[in-house]
C-alpha cells in the first residue's frame, strides 16, 4: 500500500475527512492543505484506518473535531 492510500479507512472516516476538508476550504485554506489537515484530524479522532480483530478497540476521541468546529464558530 503506497503512502497516502485511503483504502484502509472506513466510509465514515472518509465522509468525516471530506466534511472537514470542505470546512477548511470555506475558510480560505488551499485545497492541498485542507486535505492534509482533514486527514490529520480524522487520524487524531480515530487513530488511523480500520482496526482488525475482535472487540472495538479504543473509543473515538472527538475532542479534535470539537476544537476545529468551536474555532469555526468563534471566527464568525
């Protein structure tokens, strides 16, 4: 799997990244930088791509997303 390949991410993670990327672009961030920041945020929330094995692993940490969107509200 080459670097940057998103095949190992769930559909939910891909949707989150797309939504976050659109939000950054709406605030004037370049498309390339918005994509980088969006995937960094998704990785911070979920710990990366799909997790195998039994059990659920660690719960998602939504704090980075809250920070992103609370800053969004404060800028308006």
